[in-house]
C-alpha cells in the first residue's frame, strides 16, 4: 500500500531537491558531460559502433534472454536459492548486449530517442497499472485507519532520500545528474528515474 507514496516521494524529490539546495542544472550537465567524455576516451573498452534506428528482433532477444536469466535460481547454501527476477535479468542481459553492440545481423545499439519513446510509453502503462490497482486502497487509507502506513512510508522514503543526497553530494562529491539516477536506483524507482531524466534533461543518469 505504501508503494505509490514511495514513488511519489522519489518523483517530488528529483524535482524539488535542485530547488531546495539551489543546484545549477546547466552547470551540473556540463560537468557530467565532461566527466563522461573523459571516461569514454580513456577507457580501454572504448569503441565506436554505428547505431540503428531500431531493431525489433534484437530488442525482443534482449528481453527474452533477460527473462530467461531472471528465471534461473542459484543455490547459495545456507542462504537458500536466489535469482535476478525478470526485471534484474532483463537489465543484466541488456547491459551485456548493449556493450557487445552487435551479434551477426542483430544490432543492440539503437537510437536513444526511439528507445526513449518506448521507455515513456512503457512507463505510462506501468503507472496506469499501479494507479488502477492501488487507487481504491490509497484513498481508503487516507480517510481510514491506514493513514499511519501512509505517513510511515512518506517519512521513511523522505529520510532515505535526504540521507542519500547528503552522502552522495557532500561525501562522494557526485554531480546532480549522476546522483539523481543513483537515488532512483537506490529506491528501485523506475517512475522516479523517468522523472529524473525529464528533470535534469539527460538520458545518461
């Protein structure tokens, strides 16, 4: 029940933290671009490959392979069996295939704008499902005995984000573009990441 409110906290945070802490987004983008270009240039794994607009077959292969990996369970003895799950498996396979770039006729380097459109559509479906699934319970909780769960989820989420921001910003000295993605990743919030991409104007956080 607290999940929708956790998502709401992350979305609000990536939009309001730059205002509260007076972060210059344009300056942060310049710093991030310079750092990422230096990393790409100096990396021994750096290699340029042409991208295609979109390869449906490669996209399906990445998803299917990732889903298969996610179904695997690994025996860690006393810790029991663990696995990546469907989302973790798809992410892992996509990272590997995206690095490889091309296998035969399959090209896994695709145009960022088209992938961005697919991400936005998928995110809209995801949020619609969350809203339709939890809408009744959310408003019932707000006006019922579940209000303490709502308050708890908001407080816990807010504390986690503020602590994460302070540690990332002032201890690890991360720029806001990278830190916004790290906060959303730490909160495992896909909608938050989508909001962060829109807020900072960068696809690479």
